[in-house]
C-alpha cells in the first residue's frame, strides 16, 4: 500500500486577470513567493510523497506548462483534460489511473493554487489522515478554523464524534452562506471552512463513484479501456464537484481540524491580505509609489504604479492591461473577462 498525491491544476484563474491569461493561468503564476503556485504545492508534499507517486490533472493546453514547472515528474502522470468538467471527473480519472498500479493505495488530493503558512503542521495532518484512511478506511477532509464570517467559502459542520480531537465526523456540508448565517456558524464553533483538500483510499473512492455517479464511473472505465476515446467520452461526463457528487453522500466522512494559515488565494482581495503593508496600510508587489494614499494594493509585473490621494483600491498592471477595482468587487473580475470575450479582445485573454 503506497501513498499518492493528486494535484488539481486545471483552472483558468479568470478572477486574476490581467495577471492570469488563458495560456498562463493562476496556478503557473508566482503570486506568493518566488515559485509558481503549482510548484509550491508539489514541494509542500515532497517530504511525504515522491514524484513517482504524484499525478497532476490539468487542461490539455497546460500539459507543457506542468512539465516546465515540474520537470522531474513522469510525463505519463500528467493527465490532460480536453475540457473542464469540475473536480469529480478529474479526481475519478486520477484515481482510476492509480488503481491500475496500486489498488490498495491511499491518495491525497490538493488544489494547485492554495497558500499554507504552517507547512509542518499541515504535513502532520496529511500524515494523520492517510494513516486513518489506511487503517480504518473512510473519507477525510481538512477543515480550516475560521477567523471571520467569510461568505465566499463553503463550510463543514462537525458533530463532535471521532477517534480524536483532530479527526471528527462530518455532520454536513454548507454551500457559501449569506453573511448573517456565516456569522452564526462561526460563533457556534462547530463549523470549519471547506478547504477542498481530501484524503481517501483509492478503491473506496472509485466504489463511491460507481454508487453515486454511475455515469461518471462508466465513462472513466471507457477511457481506461480505450485511451483514444478521451476526446469523445470526457466532454460527456457529468459536470459535478467531488463535494456535491460524492462526499456529501458517503457515510464515513471525517474532518481534521486544520489551523494551518490557509488561504485559497481566490481573488486579488485575498492576495492583498497576504502582502506586507506600510504604516498607511499600502502594499506593493512589484514597483509602486504611494503619495497621500491609504489601503491601496498595487501589483505590477513591470510598469511603475503611482498612486496619489486615493484609498481602498487594488491596482494591477501588466504590459498591456490595467485593472482598478474596489476590494469588495474582487469576485467581479470575471465580468471584465466576459466583456473582453464579447468585445472580440481575445488577444487580451
């Protein structure tokens, strides 16, 4: 029985335009630190799992970029999806590939674009989850201890039962709640943020797919039997997240309490929280000048950003585009991307 790592690296990263582009999306950017987010995710797990036991699921257009970022990863362990169908098909394809080699294996699934500050603590939790999965089976996720009532995350309610303080049974998943509900959940102390990171035995997961998503199971089996059918079969797979399609329905679902300095870095507002600030609460990544400005985040991959007499802004500059937004509208960057698509400005995407 071996331990396996699966990294999900297929997103388009539209909320990080103009830094993120269709052919160079978020997971390949160095948003936090000097390495790409994909490389950072892989290195985070390197002491636990070697390259021979690591798989990456990405878009077919990004296979080459994954090779560039992870040159020591075996090429046949990079799975290129012809279209995105959400996380359940991605994980099922990887699990099926691993099952051909090691049906007794246990796998940890990590998104490629999260930040974790307390890496040693996270590795300990991953090891504990994998040990639990090996010994007693079941499905495990990592619940982030919330420090504010975030409405952009899903939540996990724990019912207090479990083998120890860190590992508790999941009572239910709650999709992104309104503010009043989020405030009540955080105050109760029974809820965690849903990190989107999971551990489970390979075959137990595939059996759950067969039970709860039989169309997905049949499609993945068809691809395994005839890899040439990928472009025909994959677009027809059900488009569903692993949370909704599988994990909300299984009986043995557990959550590990994870106080690990986690952030999914999903928007420029999230990135702004992670940057060091001066006395006027201004932050810069790249070249920036602030004059009589307050709570401004300037991000540049080249041009100097100069801010005079402004406050509460995020400014992002590249060689061919500038984005200026209120931090509270960070989720709406996708509307800019959609407008560019409709306006025939594909060269900016």
